């Protein structure tokens, strides 16, 4: 048998930048079946999204969320696609349990040049931009985790009117919640005195029903993944090809230029 001829093709001198609008490194929980696909659908193609997974175990409790702290730095080091502009720890309740500063410290240990972002921090910034002071919060979590969520947003300067949770203990079950059920629960639990509703958890398929919820409750809605996209847009300065994500992403004043914040 005659061996196939091998040849060398000269590559072009200039290679493409595959993430011209910025590179985002996402640390998603091993059991999160939603956050990666949600962000890929919402971010423009010019933004590179590079995902790694953080090992975690069910049930989702304060202890299992806290146990992931030691895994963050090593997970962030596996994202090796060149300079990363923003590192995202993609777990709302996990960031609240560990604390924003601890998460940022562990992310920076892996990639010091990247901005650090969590859904909890993004939600705080988003709610402040909307002028919200009194919050209703909907989550899939158990009561103890909900207590810490309420405490976090109270410590961030909001008055938490009420928190309602589905009491789910498995992360995959959180993604399996039908969006219609989220919309119905949101309309039921949003207090009439609240300025806004927060839907907490990256695993929830909430983004598709944000306009529906806002129409039902007459107030702005902020979800974990929507807040991440809003904050990433502000950090990187890109435009959204499909901004149908509720009042937060329709407001002119929420479209500043690139933000160099590092926390």
C-alpha cells in the first residue's frame, strides 16, 4: 500500500480574534443544566464564552455550597483560551454563602487580570440601577439557603419584603421547573409593596418568561442570568442582538461604555 502524501499548508499571517468583544470564563456547577446554554443564547457571538465545571454534590445545602470554595481556583485555571476579560462564578446561592470577596479572591488567584463577577453581585447592581429598594424574592431553594439570600440582599441595602422558595434540593430539579410554573409562582409571591422581583438561581429557566412576569406584576424583574448578561454588557461594552430581557435591558441609562470594575 502506497502511503498517502502529506503536505503542509501555509497558514495566513494574521489569525482571527475569536472573541473580539471580550472573553468570558464561566465556572458552572457540575449539575447546572441551564446557565451555560442560557448565556450562550443571550450573549452576542462576538463574545467568547468558555465554560468549566466545578464539582458539586446534591442536595443543595449551605454545607454543600460552602464545600465548593476550595475548588474554585483550580477550576478557573482550566480556562486556558488566552487572556480572559471576566471570570464568572455561576452560582447565585454559592456566591452568597461564600461571600463575594472570598469568591473574587479565589478567582483572582487563578487569573489576576480578569474582572470577577457573580450572579449575586450582578443582581445587586442591577436592582440598584432600577432604583429598587423593597424586594420580593423567588428561589428554588430550601429555607436555610433562603434565609442567607434574604440576609445578603438586606446587607446590600434592600428591604426584603418576602422570600418564597420551591424547597428543591437537587440542582437538576431546579432546571426542570417549567418556565410557566415560575411565571405563575412569581405572580403569586410578588408583594404589592415591592419595587421589584428577584428570581434567584442560574439553574432556573426564567429569562424566557421575564416579560410575562413583568406584565403580570407591573414591576421590573431581575433574574440571575439576566443580571449576568446586563453586567457583562456593562463591563465589556458590547451590544445585544436580542435585548428582549425585560425592563432592565431596555433602559437607556443601563447602557454605559466599558466598565473597568474589578469586583
